[in-house]
C-alpha cells in the first residue's frame, strides 16, 4: 500500500505531466489517501483538469478540490455577460433542449435548473458552459424526466459495466429502486468509481445514483 508521501509524489508528477495544468499554482496535501488541492488558477477549466488528473492516480481514495478560480482584470466578466454567454452556448448545442433549462449566475457561479429527457443532455449542458470565460463554477441541478422499470434499468447498467474495459462488473452490485440506483462493491481508483456512476446515470430514467463503491488497491483484493 502506498504511503501518503508516495501518493503526494505521484499526484505532483501527474499534475506536472498535464499540458493544461500549471503544477506550480497548485498545492497538494495528502492524509490517509485523501488528497486536498488548493491554490489559485485563472480558469475553471484548469481547476477541472487538475481534479481529473488527480483522480487517475492509483492510491487516491478521495479528493477535495479547494482550488480557487480568479480571473485577471482583462478577463473578468459581469454576471450579466456570463449569463448571456451561457444562454448562447446552450442554444448552439443541438443536443441540449435549452427551452427546458433556466440559468442563474451569481458571482461567476452558474446554476442550471429544469428538466431534460436524458442524462447525456444534463451532462452536455454542463460541458457546454464550464469553459466559458468568467465562469468560476457550475452547479448542475437539472433533473431527468423518464419513467423507469427497476429490473430493466439494473440489467442495462450491468451490461454497460460488462462492456467497459475499465470496470470489473463482477465486483459491482446494482440496486435499483424507482428512479434511484445504489452501487456497492469495490473498484481500483476514484476514476473507476466515477466511471461506474456515469454509466449508471446513462440508464433511462435514473434521477440519482448513490455511489457506495469502495476504492481499494489491487493488492487489497488478495
């Protein structure tokens, strides 16, 4: 099992390896496998890229992303300007039903509310706006309107796990209750845990995924 010092070294190396992350702007603290990122970056996308990089590191059991986003004076936008850009971005994306989405912006934080038919539409809405200039964070409160058959959804999710090269379906249990799905079992990294959750959310009619998967090293399976 990796020590906290070894995990920290791997995290720093992974951040340095990323072309879209400046590791000198980011501080790393590791305590019992839980990584905390801090520091200041000049765009929300850099914060997300740093988070994504850390989640791929073996041994990281949880992540707290406390990186602050501060734009330089030349790139600052008012909430009104950000809101207009968000609406335009949603309108230009053909996979997003923008007429069903409400937008609110407060101090650079974008809040999306409303109902969409599919999980991919909810995800697409966030991706469409998270890299816009001036955006400091995106809170995606979109819900999904679909009828659901628990057994059918459970089978769809299990098949998705079986198709994935990254997930071991035999180590994951799916419990379906109406629009809610619970995942239990073991995975090898935070990335695998999130991949499983993403796959579950793609099933029609799933509103909420309770991800109780535990992150364990390969050696812990022995």
